[in-house]
C-alpha cells in the first residue's frame, strides 16, 4: 500500500495506483481531524479542482466527507485556478482549502493540496501532521460521508463561483487600462487548463485584441504536460511568430499558478529573467519599494537588481510556501522561483500565473518596449546572467556513493575556487567569478537536479561540464 506523502506542493500520485477515491477520503478525514484539533472546523474550507479527469468527483466526495464530520465547505462550480482558490480562502476567512490539482504534471497524475487560512501552501509542520494522521488510517473506513443532497439541504455545502471576486482583486494589481489603451494584440494559451475564461476574459474586458488557443477543457492537455515551458508550447510559439499583430504571448499551466511568456517575435522569456525584469519594473517605473525573495535554485539576476536599487534578497528552500510566508508577513515586494511562479505584495501568498501574465502585458504597454529590449536595458545596468537546469540520472554505482561524496565538500569545481557552501536545500557551491552550482538529489528516483549560473555563456558551458564531471566522479 502506497503511503501518503506531501511534497513541495501537496500530495500527488498516479490515477488508480495511489491516487484513488478511498485514499482521497482518508486524507480528507485527516484534514478534518487536524482542523478539529485546532478548533477551526466551524470556519469551513474552500474546495476546488483543476481540469483533470474526475476533478469534480474528487471535490464533491471531499465536500461530502467534510459534511459527514459537520464541517462546511464552499465548493467551486467549475475547474478553478489555484490563485483564485487562495484568494477565496482569504476573502471568506475560511480555515483553509483543499484543491485537487497536479499543476504542471502529466495527465495521468492528480494531486490534493491543503492550504491553511493564509491561502498559501501549508508549511511542513502542518502537512507532516496530516500525513501522520492519514497514514495511520489507510485501509480503514475512517470517514462518514454525507449524501451530497443532504449536505446541500443542511447548508454544509455551498456552491460558489470564485472568478468575480478574484478578477476584481487582480484588476487592482495590474494596469488594465494601460493594456487596453496600448492597442497591442495578445495571444493567450491556457494549455487546456483553468485560466480559460479568466486571463483571456480580463484582457478582452480591458479592450484588448486577443487570439486564444488550447482554450477548451482537455484532461489529456493535448498530449503534453500542461507546463508553459519552451519544449511544450511549440504550437504557441509558431502562432506568435506567424502573426505580426501579436505583441506578446501569455501562457499559464494547468492550474494557472505558473506562467510562460513569449515576446512578439516568439522568443521565450526565461522565468529567471522575467523575475528580475518585473522586480526592476515595479521599483523603477511604478515607484514601489521593498525587498525580494527567491528560492535557492533561482537566478541571482534578481539579487543584482535588488543591489542596484538598495534592497536585500531573501533566499529560501525550494517550495513556494516559504516565499508565501514572506509575502504574508509583509517582508517583500516580490517573490519568485525559477520554475515560473511569482506573486507580489498585496496579493495572495501563492503563485499566480494569471497575474504574472497581466503584469508582463502591462510592462510592454507602459514602456512601449518589448521584453527583450527591456532585458537588454537591464543588462546594461546590472550585467548579464546565464542560467541552466539539468536533471542528471545517476548510475547505480554513483548513486550508492553520492552521500559519501557530498560529506567531503570540494575546495574547487572545474578549477574555480569554492567560496561558500549553502545547504538550505541541497548543496549550493558559490564560486569565484560570481558563478554557482546547486545539486539537489531527488527523493524518489536516481536523479540529481543540477542548477548552474555564470555571467557569460562560455563560463556557463564550462560550469555545466565541470558539474557533470563532479557528479559522475
């Protein structure tokens, strides 16, 4: 029997193997017991799902289990973006939320994400307790689900539409009037996911011209993972390249918490670069103030921007929950990760791909410059950065000795001196020449996730080769 394990953003599993209705009911009961142990049960939960198979079924069964325990829930009436669910949790002062999403994972996965009252991802101390409670009950009938008709009749389930309030809130964070006045054309790609009827609608209501693709619900996501990465959006790149009326292309992942942005010529804007661009724009153009936060795996480009403007950068472990806490406590203006997640002050402590896309549109509309042009301007002020991520599969022999290797840290890698080792999440070797390498070992497969950064493409190539040799040695 598979054990329940919460990762960086909830419990995820493969349909019919570990992600089953029975296991979902058990985890729901574990969450209900956790809420009762904290005296939060009367505040209820927001329950939603993305556009995957059986999303409605999982969400309704969860609401019925909660109702059987006397816990009320607000059940989203359609597949709903993760940031919209986060906003609804906060707006309703609910005890938290349960969201069925595997985000950008392939179609045969689903996931169950618990968020506390803050609206952001739950911290490890919370998910560990839910894990413990759930695993102790696996294989047992530990819940008493109420028939859904009875739950509606008794007021324990309320069906809601999360879009209007969320849309109104996001409209205060992005300059939709400037977008509408610009006369720009937009291409939008929801990747068959939850942002359809959100991002495209907001742009159209602002008066913009919008071309939309992949805007129907497809649980197979067109045969690709619903991730707005360069490798999976070839049709979108071709669309933007082939239409001179399009100024910028905006994509979101399956649950709309991640972004993918194309310049008008079809150039893919790396998330690492966009984080730095946006942070600079918020300070330089909007006149906003504040520190930034990034994960340990994210480019130091944003650090250079922060130093240029006189602010600090918080470095966190991988997982947006840590950045969310800094947003929630008002310590930062912007927080982001290299995996295309960000949020800003005044918004939910959760990744929001819809907001990221709207802010990208605003940046081009207000400055009159493409993102590539803005990037070149920023390079002139703070220098350039070159970043790469690779997954390195380990041989059996290398995997067996990997822990011993990392117990004796090197003085140099590739001939470059190690100036500092950061172990907040994996092993991050800070090197001379303002370069660095991060190694994070997968907990589920013989893979090391390798992140490298240097100030030139030539140095980056040298660094990647040196890191590969170090891992394989």
